[in-house]
C-alpha cells in the first residue's frame, strides 16, 4: 500500500497539465485518490462512485491531447488501485 500511497500523493501534488483548461479542482476522482494518499478506507458511497469512474474510463481514450489523456488515465488507474486495495484490506 505504501507504493500506492506515494503514487497518489505524487499525482495530487503534480496536479493537472497546464493545458487542461476544463480542470475541476477537488473532483470525485481526486477525492478518492486523496483517500489512497492517506491510506483511508472509502465509505460505501465513495466506493460506488469509484466504480462509476472506472466504468467511464474507456471514454478517456478519445481525449485528443496525449498529456491530458495520460493524466486522466493515470487518475482512473489510481482510483482502480485504491478500490482494489480497499477490497483486499476488508
């Protein structure tokens, strides 16, 4: 979990690419990643939201800018790992 925690912190610290003009601070994705950064368990509602984020992850492949696409896909991957880590710690 420490590696995941460190990667979550690094993702949040780095923030979005400069060219990402439609960035929404404190998005649900970031909130879930922040739980991973603090090694805190997700409540039932956040776990459900995390599942929805994962289901919508396929749509991110259509993002034209490769830097923004990579940032968004990394966020989804971290959400997946936070959710997976929680499932294996319960």
